[in-house]
């Protein structure tokens, strides 16, 4: 097969590992910076160009699209979909996952457990937003935030209302979310490929921090998850239409709660903590599904 990987940097861990795994299985691989691509969307034959090259020979495309380029990156990916190529995660699913509000609404509709979350446009609703999630302490999250950025823990109702009012003045979009005290600064990253969790790790926040993201200095260890937690993770990925996802779970008194679903999960933390070849599993999944995609378009 010829595999295209949409990534701005071939040297970052996840992209490098995917290239290595694909080459070890005898595939041709090309890393393509989506921001360097342009497309013809007016002709009867859709096409993606990279400089003077037509990118029409891929059997599969792996999107590693950063949050900052979601709009253009998913537009390029959508063009490959129009050309009949198999994409590991499709453009619609990625767009859903990147919108925190939309993704929570979809997960809620699917009956998946979530921390109680509130959202409003007006600053007049500040106190109501805090009350809805059970009062303080509560978590305030920028909708556009990633890797733990733009996540604030407000210890008191007054502090929460002050943060909300400040964000409103900045015209920022945010959510107010229940603080799950019993999680003790830990969450679980369940790595989903297809219809199963292939690896899981527990992330713990560093001293004095409540965000467990590895980018925020958190630590990770492999962890065995329950059947219920695994099923919740798989259901969350399916609800958003993702074939590969990093599903972040909290252990609460009322069962596993989905914190976030990542459509472009990093491989370094999960591979280093578990010792598993996650990149290889992703390539194996692609091999199994490309044939089905060819048969679909041929039929």
C-alpha cells in the first residue's frame, strides 16, 4: 500500500513511529504537510496538489492534524475522502471531536456518562452555571483549549464567577464542569482502535496541579481497566465516528465518566508507559480496512 500521513512535522514522535511501522510492513509512506497542499474543488475530478505533485495514489490517509489547523486540515482530508481514499478518521468525526461543546452534546445524546456540564452566552447566568454543576470547586474550560491549556479550577463560587466574567469580556467560549473530587487528580487514557481498547494508562497530576496531562508535567503508568470502562471508551469513540481515539476517563462514584475524546491521540505517552507497539496496531487496522474500502467504491 501507499500511505499518506498528514502531519506538519515528520520528526515528532507519533508521525515518526507511524512511518516506521508502515515501512516495517513493506508499505510506501509519504508525510504531507497539509498547510503546503492546495486543491482543485471545481473540476469533475477532485484533486489535492503538493507543489507540482498530484496526491492521487494513496491507498490510505492517516490524519495527524493539530488543533490549530483543524479547519484547513480537515478540508484537505475531506478532499481525499471525495477521491475515494480510505481515511483512518474522517473529516466529520475529527471536526466533531475538536468542538468540545458539540462532542459533549453527542456523547450525552448517546447516553454516555459525563461530568455535569453547563454552558451559556450571557454573564448574567454566571451563578446559575456554577449551581448547575454542583457549586464550587468547579472546572472552567475554554472550548478551544488543548493539552490542558485553558483549564481552570475555581475553588469558590466567587472565584468561578470572576473567571467566567473575565472570559466573557474576552469573548471566549467556555464550559463549566463538575469537579470530580474522588478522581484524586488522576484520569485514564484508553486508546481505542476499531472496536476495542488496545492499551490504557493512568495519568496523575504533578504535585500542586489538578490537570493530569503529560504536557502539564503529569506522570503515566499502565493500568488495567474494567470491562465497563473499556465499553464506555469504545462507545464514546463510536458515537463520534472515530476509528482511532484517545478517550480520557474519570473514575467517579457513579461510574466511569468521559472527560474528552481525542481524534489525534499522541503515541509517545501510551507506548512508553505500556511498552506496546500502538503504531503497528494502527497500521494493521488500516491494512484490514483498506480492502473493504476498495470493494465499497468498486461496487
